[in-house]
């Protein structure tokens, strides 16, 4: 039994009984049986079920958003926004359910047809992190479902209430449609369940969102059995501000990207590169903006900034601030724990560090922004790319040539490359994910649906002859 705590005051909310390996085994069997029913349903009909799930989430959006605030600690508007993401992905998936298809390719042989057929992979395991306890499952499950897959979800143990609530909403929709609830199964559990999922050959695809360290372990276990994985791991994201940037866009963008969700997004801005000619001006304006951030209870509508998720996160924050000082950084604002109940720390700006300082290259899941000076475009593009992660990146400039160099082969090496907007707040229509130690996975928009399906190249001979490809004669 795991006790779930409110990060705003560290008071217990409820106790949740976790699943053991026997529960896991039973659930996988039921999910596999449920898949046989689900796979036979036409894709547009599956889309209709997903539409109903989206509507059910709409009806509960505020209460579910409140639960996210209570258990995860993000502010209420972000909690509601996260549920809205799931709703939006459901809408997206409904349209997709009528559009999935493969091409008919020209065959080089007379009397032959060459086509691509896409089929569901089967059972999709989804392991999600505490910081987005609703949306990330939504991205995966809505797309996986219209593709014809069943899902088995393991959320973070510290957000078990959210996992249970979401699963109950989905289960009711499925059961109201006379479908097995096991199409969308849940096992609350810790590392033992996660390891079982990674090693289980019955998991046809394992989608993992979390730290790079754990993601690497998951990837190796899945690869060992020649399984398929979709990895959505860490980010060490940079905003680059050139001398011609519109500072009216820069200041709120940097503030939102660095301070939003108390720095606990994989797309949070952790590095801010400022051209030397505007460095001091931007730091002064940003520090002034930081001082105006309204800190308080996450479910209070006036609050902009809530607590970190756990006590351990507070310790990581303090350790990172201390390392930054030891490596030559100056704390412009923040750097301390806030004296109030809960896991509150001050949003922090650090200047004076070199671009390659070890702490700058470390992703600390906390609201610490390292502000760094640069002179030339070429050097700062290289500095953006020198960290191991490759998730999100942004530049602020009005120079059209620079914009296209940034988007080009020698520009950002990240999966998300932005211009004049922050690193966080991605739309669901574009494929979300990153390169290098971010794992290479893509979720949600564009053609990411292909990751949840298997492709067959099919050749049909409708003639009475048997010509071979490449004109080979075998007689």
C-alpha cells in the first residue's frame, strides 16, 4: 500500500494498494483477450469509442484537473490544460481513425499489385511519469486505440489516484459500449511491474516516459527480447536570444519555459543563451519578472507557481544550486527553500557559468535557469547541440536567414525546433519527442501513429503468369 501525499503541504491524501506480479499476470492475460475483441472492430468505430472517451473527460475536466493539482502539485490551470490535451488528442484520433492507410505502389511485374497494409501491434504497454500523469497516457492510448491496440498502463506510484480516476472514466465508456474494460488496463506498481513489462514478450510495444537513466535500462531489456520501444526521456533545453530579438516576447517566454510547472517539464528551459550586447538588460528584466511570480497553493486560481512534487526533488534542487556556486555561478535570484509547508523552492536564475560547466550539462528537474553569454551564431548553435539530450530548443530573432539556418542541417539537433516561442507548450498536431539521450521516440501528431502499428508489404498476383522481380529467369 502506497500513501499518496499532497506536494503543497506534504499531508497524506489517500492510500492506494499497488498491484503485485500475480495481479500483473492476470491483467496481461485479460488485456490480450480483450484485444481479440477490439482488433475486430472497424477503425472508424474504434474512433467513435475514443470520441466518447474524450467527451467523458470533458465532463470531468475540472474535477480531474483539481486532482492533478492536489496529487502532482502543478497549478490548477495546468492541471485542467493537461486533461484538455487528452481531450484534444481524442479529437485528433477520431479523424485519424478514418484516414489511416498505406499506399498502392506501382509493381514492376504485369498482373501484380503491390500494397502496404498496416495492422495493430497488439498490446501496448504505457509507462508514464509523475509530471504529466494524464496527458502522456492520453497521447499514447488514444492513438494506440484507434490503431486497434489494447493498452496496459503503469503510471507513477506517486500519482496513483490520477491513474485510477482516468482508468475508471475510460472503463465506463468501454463497458457502456458492451466492450471489455480490459482494453485499457491499469496496474499500479513500482519498478517490479515496470521491469516485468520491459521483459514481457507479450508487450508488443512499450512506451516509456521518464528519466534518461531509467529509460536506458528499459531500452536494453526490451531490445534484449527484440521488442519495440518508444522512449520519451530527458531534456536539457535551451533558448537562444539574439541581439535583434523582440524582448517583449523573450521575457514572458523565458519565464513560462523556466518556471512553468515549477521546472518539472521535460521541455522546461534550463539554459538561456543571451547575446553579450543584451545580456545584462535581459537578466535585469527577467529577475524583475521572477519577483512578480505568484507562489501559492496550486488549486488557488491566482497561483502561477506551485511546489515541487516530492521532498527528494527539493534536495536535488539544493544540491544543484550548491554545485552551480562551486563551479563559478552567481545566484541572481532564488536558490533557497521557501519557508512554508510543502515542497516549495524559489525559482532560480544563475549567471556567470561557462557553457560547458558540468551542472549546466546536467538536467535537474527543478526551476533553475542557467543564463550564459555568447558572441557568434555558429558557437551558440554548437552549444545548443553539445548536451547529450536533444528534445526542445528555441531561438528569438528577426533574421530570416538565421531562422532557416537554425532549422537546417547545421542548426538545432533537437526533435522540437522553435522560433520566437518558448521551448515548452508543444501542440498535439506535431510529433512530440527528441533525439540522442531523449530516446528518439515520437508521440501524438504527424505520422507517429505508425509506431503503434506493424507494416506489411503485400504483393498480389492476379495473372496466370509468374514473372520474377528484377527480370530474373528461373527455368
